């Protein structure tokens, strides 16, 4: 996909051509688009949307859970009896 700089360079070059040559370029470009072009422009932006970041975070969490599952067990909600036992003498 063309970048803005490439588009600007091509556009600038068109100013130096006779009008009939610009028309030829337009026809050639349309022919090439029909032969091997895409239906709509390709989005090759390297900017991340909110959705992209959520997808990446979700994929990362899934990968982490699959490769190194964490046993939440008592680390989230410790057993009250065990807690009282450990802190009885304090």
C-alpha cells in the first residue's frame, strides 16, 4: 500500500505531464487495479486502536494461562481457620 509520501511524489510528477498523458496514466492505473488490485484499500497502519489493544491483552492472558496456569487457590481468599491458626499467638 502506498504511503502518503509516495502518493505526494506521484501527484507532484503528474503536474509535469501533458493532460493527455495524465489520462493515459489514469487508464493504466485502472487497468492494473482491475487486474491485480484490492477491492478496497489495505489498512497497513501501525497505530493501535482500543480494540487492537484489548485483543492483544486478551491473547496475552490466554497464552499465559495456557502455558503457565496460575493456581489461585488460597492466594486470593485464604482459609479463615488457617489464618486464625497462624495468628493466634500474635
